[in-house]
């Protein structure tokens, strides 16, 4: 039985990451190492630090990563790509050219007999009014149309710089530490959702850039996947067990 892999938050192309080429290579090497072991790969958002598709133009770069996604799908591996809050603006390029399955909303899916709730995680359980307003603006079709009228020379530059400053204003460029079971928004969301959906066995989120594996009940767990900037972490489900792991180049055990 082949395994199913989950990862998120690589923020490829970020101008706030000094080792961006090494980072992309590590993501690609990981995907290459699992290509014959994986039944499916779920990319749970923010794989790009900024991605905006125009009708005939996509951002420069990411050649190795996009090529590896295409190789995986050519081999018959299902690759699912969830939009995050940094790569909201995906069109049909990744689907047409790389063969990935694009998801714009959280999804519940049965995998090897277990129920999984999968989402990037932005906007779930978070009551920050400023973030909610910003998120609504980013999802606005009207504002997206207006942004598309700006030449890519300036609009992509604007997006990359905005993403850079957003990261650099955090302490050491990192997300806040785990806030505790009672205050972590994604944990609170999963707990509340479980009240009406007790059939969910696993909640898996990205977004927060922290590693978390927490039992919600005897039949339900929540995992936050960490990132591919500092932690190089991922989850793997082999049909019986779900593990949160860290990728170290050169290791043969995955």
C-alpha cells in the first residue's frame, strides 16, 4: 500500500528567505524521494510566497518545483494543491500544465477508510478583524480584476515585496509560538467543528508554521504541518498510522 503525504508553507520565491534556491531544491528532492512511494501528495497552501496568474502570464521562476509536480502527476501520483493566503490567485495553469488538482476551499476526504478534514487554515477560528478584512479583499473578484489591469512588471514586484515585508515584520521572520489548546485558533476551530462532525478522524492544517500533533478525542487528532522554511516538516499516512516527520536530506527512511 502506498502512502499519502501532506506538506505546506514553502513560500517559494520569498525575498525574505536568504536560502531560497537551496530551499526549493530541498522541497524538490523530498518530492523526488517519495515519487514511487506516494499514492497522493496534498500541498496545503502557501507553497508560493506570491503567485498571481494573468490570462497569458505566470510568475517567473519555480522551474524545478513545477517540473517535479509534473513528473509526479505523469507517474500517476495524485497531487492536490490547496490555495493559501499567499497563493490565492491561482487560475488554471497548475492544472493544465502540471496536472494538479486545485482546491479553493477546505475539503473532507476519505483516505484508506479514515475521514480527513484538510485546509490551509487561514480564516479558520481566527477573529482578527484586520486579517478578515484583508482576506476578503484578496478574494474579491472585483479587486482581482483591477489588479490584473496592472502590468506584471509592477504587480508581481508589488506582491513579492508585500509578502517580504509581511514576513520581516515578525520577530526573526517566524510565526508566533503555539498559543495553547484553549487559544490556538485552528485547534479551537477543529474542536468546534467536531461537535457537529464527529466522524472526522484527522484535521490537517498549514498556515501557522508550527508543528503540532494533538489528540482531540479518542478518535480525532489535529495536526499543524509546520513549514518548509525552517522545519522542513510533513505528515505521512500509511493507511494505518499518521506521523508528523521532518525531512533531512540523505535519509532513506520516509
